[in-house]
């Protein structure tokens, strides 16, 4: 499905569109907006009538996307070309949004690696830590402060089912997602009295371009459309969502097992998926 083809995509229900606009309008920040899950979430927020700040490294893709969304949904769209791996990324985004009534943060930027930990490239692993964890921490703190002051807001943090236990052959990636998940669960409790909703979305394998960068081969996988739809439907209603049947199956089938067994099983699955 190309980025210009909107007609075949799942559409939000009227009640969900209304709830998103009432609870989180008028502006939403979406990182990782140029592809995959971030792209699909941005489409649905535009459909709900929220104005968008699109954040990613792909300026040309976002500019085309912004033009489409302005024409189709009559919303305002700002494009912020930004690499969240750099140390000043969060400050740059803060400055770019300080004059807007932002009510929703979606942290869909992130990437993974796979293969033997000792054979990994340390510089790349540090970049992943910066994008998946450090920048996410800064964004949650900055926008959390804003949302708490206005007594209204929401945060969507993209976790993963690999964060529920150690994952041999994707050891560091799984560790970054465990960090995201634990942070989201805690902030869900802390920020609820302040009127701020937080959700961890933990999908299973998803056809989002992630696998190519991580050096993995995908078998059965979720679509980014499924993940986006389920995530937004659960926002404001629970602390965590497992989007799609596949995520639930892979997670709940391992629940009865001791943690060490889950780690071994997931390691075997990941080893079979790595291309190296």
C-alpha cells in the first residue's frame, strides 16, 4: 500500500474520532511519522481532525504527506526534520512546538538490531539507545510537564512484546523496549490524576520496514494499520495494549512458562529470523 493510497485503509469509528479530538485536540506530535506505525497513526489522527507535527528524518516524504493531509482533512500540518539520535533533538522539537496547543505525543520513532551481541556495532547500538530510550525520556518529561499544566493530554509509547523478557540475538533492542514498557506503566499511574493518559503499545512482528533495518526476515506479521487502529482505540482506557491477534497469541502462550524458558524460546525464534 503506497503512501498516497488512503481509500483502502481502515477508518476510525465516529465515536473514536470524537473522543480523540475532544480529549487530545488540537495538535498532536508524531515521531517516526514518515513510515510504518507512526505514519499510520498520523493518518488516523488527521482523520479525527487533529492538527499534526510530523517528526522524522525524511523531509521529502513528510512534505508530500503534509500536503495530502492538508488537502484531504483541512488540518494544519508542521514538518520537523529531526534525528532524535542527536543530543539536542528533544530541545529542537520543544522549540518547534512551544507556541502550539499540543495535547498528544506519539513516540513511534525507533529501530532495532539483531544478531550476536558481541558481533554488533557499538556505535549503532548507542544510536539505538539514544533514539529508543534517551530521546523518549526527554519527550515524555517535556510534554508531560506541558500536559500536567493544562490538565489534559495523552502519550503513546511504542513498546514491543520482545520487551517482556530477555531476547537472545536481539538482546539490546529487547532491553530498550523493556525500558519503554516499564516507563509507560509507571507514568500511567503517576499522570492519571493530572488528566494525562499514557499507554504502552506492544505489538508483535510488524511489517513496518523495521525488519530490513534490523537484519531480520519476517514470516507472519501484523500490518501497521492494525497496530495504529488498536493503539488509538485503547488510549485513555488502559495502560497497555497488545494490538492484533498475533501479539496476544505470542504473548499469552508464553505466560505459563518460567521466565528462563521464555527467554530461551524467544531466543530460538529470533535466531531463526535473523538473516545473518
